[in-house]
C-alpha cells in the first residue's frame, strides 16, 4: 500500500499563480506529476491553479501561456502607456490637491 499524497497550494494573487505554475512546471520537468496526488487543496491563487490542473489543463500549457506574451489574456495587458499613465496621475493629484485646499478653506470659514 502506498502512502497517500496531497498537493497543497497557497494564495498570492497573480504573483502566487505565476509562482506556483513555475514551481510545478520545474517539478514536472524532474518527473513529478502534480495530478498524481490523491488530494489537491488550494487557497485563492492555489485554488485557481489546482482547479485548472483538476480540470485537465497540462502544467506545461499553463507555463507556456504565462511565459509567452502572445498567449496572455487581454485583461492583463494595460491599455494605457506609461507616459499617459504619468499624465493621468498628475492630473488626478492636481485635482486632489485643489479639492483638499477647498475643503480646508471651507473648514476654517
């Protein structure tokens, strides 16, 4: 009789997903099959990775998708260039400063 095994994956948002996929990919290259575990448990990001594994997505496919920009999903690609984002933040900060000055002036009136 073999010892039961479990794959336990933690959280961590997008970085957690990327990290877990990278680690599992490296382990798979060394011969470890994460789907061979008797039990898969995951929290947050780990539940996402574990769910995809349990649904039959190959770890190599998950790794390739995150490593190749052409295969990444559109929602992770910003629609604003860094230069434009800097201008947006400057405009936001200027408005926030103006609003703060108005509130302070109104407080002392």
